[in-house]
C-alpha cells in the first residue's frame, strides 16, 4: 500500500469517528494528522502563453499595467514550475509531505473558459504532475480556482455576470473527469474574500474593476452558487466511484476586540461575519443564507443610498437550501489577527463601510515583511474555536498559513511562525477538543505574491528569480518542517 493511500484511509477513518485519537502527549499530533505545502498556479507555474494556454485576468492586467506591481514584475515565468515540476515534487518528497495543495490554471485547461475548447497539453501537464505526486506517495489536493480567470470570461463581466456559474460548473466537470480518479481532495475556491476585492478598486487585484460595495457582493453571490454547483455535481456523478472530498477554503483571520467593552465585542463578531461568515454562513450554518447582521446592514445602507434594491443580492429559498451543507470539511486559511472597534470607514458604498468596524494591530505583535501580516499565534486557536462553535463542530483542515520575509536562507522568523502556530493547533486539539486534521504551509517555494511581486518571500525554499534556471535552495525552515512532518510532533523547547 502506498503512503498516499495509507494516509487517505487514515483520514477517512478520522472523519468517520469524528474525534481525535492516538496522541501520546500534548506535543504530539494525532494519528492520521496530515502535513503538506501549497502553491498557486499563476504564482509558480510561468509558461504563461505556452502550449495553447489562454490569457488570464492576471496576464491581461499586468501586461497592460505593469506599474500595478512592485518593480513592474509579473508571473510570466515565476518559479517556472511548468517546466520544473519534477524538482517541486522532489522538494515535497524530501519534506516527507503527505500532500501537495496546488491549483489548476483554468486558461491552461480551457483557454477561453469554455468546455468546447479543451487544451490537451494543459491536461497532459497536470496529469504528469499528479502522477508523479502519487508515484511518490504524495496526495494531490487540487484548488479548482485560485484567482486566474480566463480573460475571455472577464470580457463577459467575469464574476459579476451570473453566466459565470455555468462556465465554472463546466470547468469543474472537466477536472473531475480528467483527474478525479487520482485526486481525492478538491477545493472549489481559494479565499474568495480576497479575489472579490478585484471588483472594488481600479488599481488592485485583477481584474481591477472599480465597483466597491456592488461588484464584490455580486462576485460573492455567484461564487457561492458556483461552489454549490461544483459540490452537487461531484456528489451526484463522481463521489460514488471517485470517493473524494469537496469543500472550499475561507480566510478566517481572527478579529479581537480592541477593548473589553461590549461595543467592541459586538464589533469583533460583526467583523468575523463580514469577513468569514459572508461565505461560511450560507454553506456551514444550520439555517444557511447570509449572516443576519450582514443582510441587515447592507440592506439598510442600500436603502439610505436611495437604491431600489440591496447591493447584496438575495437568494431564493430554494437556493438557500441548495447551498447549505455543501462541504465535507472546513478549509481554514489563517495568517494574522486584528484589533477591531466600531467605526464607519471606507468608501461609500463599500463592504468596509457596511461592516461598521475598523481594524488595527497591537504594536507589540511581531512583524513580518508584509505590512498586513503580524505574528499572532493565539489568534489561530481562537479562529478554530470560533468556527467550531459557529458551525456545529465541522472537521477543520488548515489549508493555508504562512510568513513573509525578504528572502534569507536562515529564516528564523518563519520557523518561529510555524512552530508557534502549530503549538496553538495542538492546544485546540488536546485542550479544546477540536477536530483539526491537517496543516498546510504556504508556500512550498518563493513565488509571485500578487501586487507585491517577488519583494516578499513566503517559501520554505528560496528561488533565485534572477537566474533563468530558477534554482531552488532549502531554507532553514524546510529542515525544521521536515522534522515535524517526520516525527508528527513539535520540537521540545530548550
């Protein structure tokens, strides 16, 4: 029996009993706990126009507006994983990773996003990657959409046009048909709360459409329907034979009250509902639909603005039921925490203003190379507990978490980030009794970090982007994570 199959069977048993077992101490991860690393297609693959690949919204935007990114960089070559995927799998093998979470590039598979235009070299590329992973005992975990929409679909309105749901379902079907015999983990979307911001400002995430408070809510609405369509498609046509799992991964950074006042406690909960609940509540809650506080505030503000309808679209009762329960686990992305208090800020209209909160950082929280990312390990434990309480104890898989620096090989800050956050995961498991079953490191290697380009590094492996060969070099953090992956425990404190 291969290691990938063995770990998958362990995980299935883990879900069946719905409990954590097998830990010998509070420093030990449970039997069946899975460790892996992640990447995103546009951020690492390169080969932006090779072998029939179509243009994505990121290709289009950064070729037209190179000034949007630090030092006018882009993902045309990135870490060149399109050509160096064998080296990437070797890195994972050396780490003793149980799984690799990677995304599939929609325009590489379907250049225009349409099912009548399948690009066979794109299918071949992912088949080679998936087969090599499986041959090395590494379970593939596929993100269906990680922000690189085919530009042809954006020309139709992208995620603001309801027709996108049909195109997305066609895309998901192609992936299930071609890869589902080997892929047992599917994630429909990576952090839609971030990519919906591409419809809120003229110089931001692709496609950079300046429609705040409208475009982002339309995107959220159609993403939720598309997610449900992909889930039901798998459930009805593929689950019985392929026996995989389908879920979504959501940003679940923690919002801590600025003070111990009742108002700030209310602000904290409201911030969580606007950030995470906007997507999680329709899928994971017992009642479904958008969180009541989100519905109420957006409706009220829309009416005050003289609109004839809410900027947040309304689900029919049938659609509420259709979306509700479309998950096999909770994919939790966590990076940092914020201090929140009640205050109306942001554009009018905007989701920021609708939320009625503002956020800040505690100046004592350790920094990273990114101004948005402070090191707050205890926030991860609070986020896990919030999800458990809010959504009736789902199985939680930590699908993304990581730390930026400026590119050093002796990356002690990253080592501290991962070990301190994993310590909080152990507390959530052993002390709080939460059913956390996996942990994903972002990123396997340095990559293209969207508007920050290559100026901020997330990787366990250093990539020399000045060298056309794009060599990878192990950082100190990769050695520490290898030891944790191997022993299934945190190093003892000295």
